[in-house]
C-alpha cells in the first residue's frame, strides 16, 4: 500500500507540473485552441490522479475495518469453541475492545452516507452485533458453568448461529384469467387460516366470509366479461373488485390491531412474570409464564405481519419483518434462559444470561411495536379501538350490575388504557407528519380534553360505582354508561376530522361495535395474509 501511495503522489506531481506548464502556455496565447485542449487534458489527468489517491486513502480505512472485523471473528470463534471458563473470561475484554474499535471506525463512514435508510440499517446492524456478542458471552459462561443443562447449551448454540435474517418473497407471474382464480383461492385459504387461528369474533368472521363470497362472484363476472371481450364493461367490474378488496383489507387491519391490543396493554408484565417464576424456581408458574409469553409474542408477530401485508411502505415493511423474524427466534431461547435460571437460581452466570436475553427480548418488542405504529393507519386504529372501547364499556356495565368490584376496576382500567393508547398514537402521528393549522390545533386540544377530562370522568364514575357497591347502595350504572359514551363520541368526532385532514375517504363497514378477538393466534409461514388481495390488482391491471 505504501508503494501505491508513492506512485500516485509522484503521478500527481508530474501531472500537476504538466497542468502548470499548459496553463502558462495558454495564458500567453489564450486564443490558441490546441493549448486550451492541453489545459483540459492536463486537468483531467490531475483529477484522475487525485481520485486514485482518495480511493487509496479509502482503501486504508476499509483494510482497517476488515482487519478489525477479522480479529473480532477470530475471538468470537474462540468463544464458540472454548470449553474452558478461564479462556472464556480472558476473551471478554478483547471482544469488547474490538467492538469499540470497529464502531469507532464506522462512525465517520456512517455520517458520510446520504441515504437515511442505509444509515438506519448500519446503526441497527451495530446494535445487533453488540447484542449478539454479549449474549454469546453470557450464554457460553452459563453453559460452561452448568454443562449438564440442555437449555443452557441451546442458548449457546442459538447465539453461535445468529445471522442476518433475509425476508424475501417469491415473485409470481399471473397475467392471465386463470391467475385471478388462483389468487382468489389463495386469498380464501389465507382468510380461512386467519379465522381458524385467531378465533375471530362472529361479526368479523361473518363479514370476511361475505366479502370473500362477494369477491368470488365479482371475479367470475369479470372473467365472463373478459371471455366475451366486452371491454366496455371491464371498468365496472374492476371498480367493484377494488371496493371489495378494500373492505377485506380493512377487516384484516381490524383483526390485526385487535390482536395486538392485549400485548400493548400488558407491556412488560409477561416478562416480569417469567422472571419471578424463574428466580423463585416455581415450575408450575414458569410453565404458565412461558406459555403466556409465547402466546403474546406470537400474537404480536402475526399482527405485525398482517399490517406488513397491508402496507405499501417498503422500508417500514422490511424493518418490521426483520424485527419480527428476530423476535420469533429469540423467544424460545428466552424461555430456555428462564429454565436455566429456575434450575440454578443462585448462579450468577445463569442470572446474567437470563438478564441479557430478557433485555434483548424487550428491546425487540419495543422496536416491533414502533414498526407497527408506522404501518398503522389512524382511521383503522380509531375504528378498531372504538369497538374495543364498546366491549370494555359493556363489560364494565355488566360487572357493575353484578356488583363485582375487582372485575369492574379491572375492566375500567382496560377502557382507560385503550383510550390512552389511541390518544398517544394520534399525537405521535400528528408530530411525525409535522402538520400545523387550526384543524391540527383543534385535534390536539380534543385529544388533551379526552386524556385529562373525559377519561378521568369515566374513572371517577367507575370508582363511585365501586364505592356504592362496597356501601351496599344502588349502583349508578347510567353514570358509567354516559361517561363511556362521551369518550367514544369524542373519538368518533376525531375520526371524522382526521379523515378530512388527511384527505381520506374510507368507508366504515358498519356502525355496530362488537367484541374483538384476543385468543391464541397460531403462526403463519410468511405473514402474507392480505398480500393475495394485491395480486388481484396486479393481475387486473397488468
């Protein structure tokens, strides 16, 4: 590399002298076209030489990066293969130093990247690399400390095999009439899987079934028109299919948002329960907590993949799919780490291993929830949560009628949490789009009133009902009903205002608000539940 620099610098000196001579000659005879060409030729030669110098300088940085990365790979390989706890301990500091050096070298290059997506990808890669190394060290320490535990070995194997998840979708070419039928059949299968796995409420189940049948009829009609070359009638059929597909996508969005609402409300409670069960070595509680966190994660991932299939934002989809895939692989290993801790509750290595896995799990859950918010349409969220709030209100009224204090307070807290979730989402949405004006000020003021006044009034009504139940007095159910209806009316007004603000023209499928699904939702292969509806558009327009 030093010889290359010497050659390039000498070349720059030579071409610089040539340019200087050419300029001097041209200044003496400015009307001479040949001398002007010599100046241009010499300038291009000098620019080329300087460019080679810059490339060489960049290659030095790249070489340093490669050397640092190679050193890190060698240290990590030693961690994967070592069977001695002393050797493992001695490798911790070199790996940490290599990571710090690598990230320090990457910082200037990351700042030079003009594409924000590339900067985000590089930043996420650095985070994942550091987490992977830390988890590998902790899992290896736990395994070497407790080699008899298969779950500790599984944690170590998982960390040793961490790699970037690539989310790719197969391309299909269905530019013919037969492709429409195949796409519809695939959509029918996917919706049936959703209905069966999510245990959807009766209304969503019935609406999906009716919409699918309506879609099948319209496509059959389109194929008949197509067959007889009635080109003038194609437009009406395409419009009808577009409207039905929009209804199906809307229903799937409602199912996804309903499915993830429980996880959003639960927060870190599932991890907390798993931690407590592991630390107390309570086998029964650990089994229940593990099932709970697996179910919660599955519901969140399935909801995220449904939203991916409905979105047209490639960067948000890519980030959500990546995070969901990482979370899906991480969850069983978190459960394994909890089992290690339960079997060795006094082991510092087991505790360190579990803490790293749990922190990483919570971090990926937060990232996936953020990605889901980016994929969520405000109108879909408002319509879905209006139904959830209706269910919560009915449940509160039933519990008040049954004079069940604990159940009433639980359902009232759920109602308030659902309302607060909508408020926080809308405020973040307005801030993200940077909207201003009288309409935005009105929406912000209305959201503040819901948070500070109307939800507080509902809470007060629920507490008053509990007080009267405890005093064996008549329960003011009408107060709970009125306070809840006021909140929902405010959200409905917000939705109408937002539709005007964002220029949306969404059709509400019905005005009846019923219960939303919250039961177990089994995994699908790639999450492209609603992407089949997109294929129908592609087939028609291509």
